């Protein structure tokens, strides 16, 4: 990063020196405000690494990092909408599947297969659809215990536990779910676990939610990558806290 900034600084300095040389060779050359503005606009993509903001003629002020953060937030929101849409498609696919433990095992195998494929948007979409299918099927599977599922070595089984509670939120299991989320290390499972916790909190009585729940969530929030959808989701959840 430091090396990149040095190169950018050198490039900006070079532009400034060329401007000074041009002025010495052609002192009568007139450069109007439009020309200056166009030069500044051309440099904007590169100056963000060096400056926080710049004031343009007419009082315009460009804040590079603010613009970047807003763009990142928009991309994360778009990804969230896409995940929800894909999950909805998967939910429709699960209507005809038998609600049995054998189906749960097949879900786990499909999750494992998808996780073994190259990381790309198509894989994430398939995983979202798989989660949506689980949401439809798991609440109808007799004897499936989501709390036990959270401790399983199979990621697909853990995901199934969250799918059951996402489809049928039970505030009585909130503490166990949050503790499991705090232990979870797989990004995709973390994402849907956070959304599951949010659904459970919406149905919980604020007076019944212990402070420990938010301690765990706050600790996890500090560990998540700042530019991730998980960080955005959990930050929104903690920011709109009405509990405790």
C-alpha cells in the first residue's frame, strides 16, 4: 500500500511539474475553469489513495473515501437482495422433497459438493438456493434438533440447523444459536446465521434477551471483514438494537 501511494504521489507530482513547465514555455496560454475541472475529474480516481477530499470550483467537494464506502455498501445491499431472491427460488424447489433425515443427509452432500467447486458468484447463488430449499424442508423433518446440528462437523448439517430456525424462528433457542454463530468460521454459514438471529430477535421479547447475546454479537462484529455483507448485516442489527 505504501509503495502504491508513492507511485501515485509521483504521478500527481509529475502532472503538476508538466503544468509548471507548460506555463513557463507558453506563459500566455489561457486555461479556463472548465479545463481545470476536467483535469481534476481525470485525477479523481487516483487521488483517493492520497487525499480525503478536494474542493472544486463552485463549492463542490469530493470525498473519496465516503464515495467508496457508499459504493461498497450499495454492492453489499445488492448482494443481499440477490441472496434473498436465490433463497426464494430454492424454497419453491423444496416443496416436493420428502421431510426426512435422508433428505437432510443429501442436503449435506450437496453443500459439500458445492463448497468443493471454485469460488465464484454462480457457486454462491447455488448455495443460497440450497439454503432456501432447506428452509422449506427442515421445519417439517421429525426429530431434527438444530442445537445439536450446530456442533456437527459437517457444514451442511450446521447450515440446516440455521435453515430450520430461519423458517421457524424460536426465540427460546436464541442464546444457543448466538453462541453457535460466535463459533462458526465458514463465511457463508455465518451470513445466514446472522440473518437467522435477526429473525429470532424480531420475535423475541426485549426483556427476555440477555446481555450476553449482544456481547457475543459485538465480539463477532469486531472480527468480521469490514467490507463484507456479514459485517454490514451484523452492524445493522446491532445499530438498531432495541433489546437489553
